[in-house]
């Protein structure tokens, strides 16, 4: 068995987008290149990875298993490519607070890497809301936090954004809006809307809705991202959420597609926060340095 990283990336893009044409656009390559790579990959692994249907490319059972391996391989390659680590002798304990979304969809992979890279660094994690994090940082209950920096307004805190996750419209496979190509909040307002409430998602959503003449027709408010995923996949409503929490399949195995909204919708920014007056310990510097290197940010001497 022999396959390339290029084939894996094209396969993952197709699995996530559900259409070769969408995958080609996201990769900035031709559709024929994606088609050829997937055919070659299927020959290399000896199984069919997709069922070709009028609705697009649906993963086979073997394709779903292979997707999980592809994610692991690409993550390891990314780690090896981007990390140029400082001394692993750093030791000490850090209390790290994170919000619900960050804890569930961002932090675990990085905690696992940190434990391997800094074996003497002990991390104590707490999942709390943004208000509790701000209070805890200012009172020295937490050393640092990983959270949605786009929600932080307190001038006594310093923040560093690591990544910006685009918010897109979530739709069930074959939804009428997916055929329009260009969709704005006007069209979204005509559909039943599933409003996520956790991590101030509803507040963030209403801020950009309020700049338009339209309002979402909310049929459910929920703190569960999986509930949103399931409701959308079962054609009970649509939602606008970030790529970071998007998964192409619901728990029932039904497909969830995404569309870019043509109206201005701010990204969800994820990053670090700490008390502005904090004197960085070696452990804090190592923690921050890891994320700076992982996301290609310039280092500092904090």
C-alpha cells in the first residue's frame, strides 16, 4: 500500500465538502485533479472510499474508517512540520481555564502534544464560562486561559488570537439553499433557525443579525452543538456556526453541508488570555510558545 499526503488531503476535503467541485474550490485546484487523486487512493488502499450519488460523494463504511486514519496522519505531519520546540526541561504547574467550545473542539489535541513535549509540565484544566475566566485570571485563580478571544473586552486582560474560524451556514444535504450559490441573511431568515446558546453564541449571532433588516426565525435555542448538528441534518432547521465545530456527519450518519454567507458574518476567534500585569513564569512562556509555534505566530519575550 502506497499513497501520498496529497491524496489524503484531497480525500479529506472531498469527505468534508461532499462534492468534488466544492473540494476543488477549497483546495484551489481542478476537479479532475481531485477525481484522479481519489481514484488512485482507492486503488492504493484496495477499497471504495465513496459512493457516487446524484447528491454528491458519500463515504462508504470503509471510507469513514479511513477518514479517521487520514485525520491522524495529517495531524502528525502538521505537528512535525510546524513545531520547532524549545527545551523540554520546563517544569511547574499551570492552571488553565477554557470555555465549553474550546475544551470540546480545540484544546484536547494540544494538551496531548504539550504533555509529550513538556513531560515535566503539569496542566490543571478547568472548564468555565467567559465571565468566570475573566474573574479567575484577575484574581490569580487561573494562570492563563484558552477561549474565544472575540468575546473578551476587559482591558485588564491581554489576549492573543491563534486562529479565526469562519462562520458558515449549516444545511442538510440537498437543501434548496445549497442550489442558489449565493445566500445572504435574507434567505436564511426564511428558514427555521436553530440557535446555539453556549459560549455566548446567541449574543454573537444577534450582533451581526442586528445590522440587517432581518431576524432569524428561531425554532429552538439549545446549548448542545450535537443537538444543532442533529436538527440540521434531519432537515428541521438551519444554523450559522464556525468551521471549528463543524463535522460533515450527524450522530445518525446524515450529512451536513456548509455555505458561505455573502453578508458580513464575523469569524470566531480562538486564542489565549492572561492578566495584563502578569509576570510570565517559565511554564507560562512554554505554554504560550507552543501555541505560537503551532499556529505560526511570531514569538515574544514575555
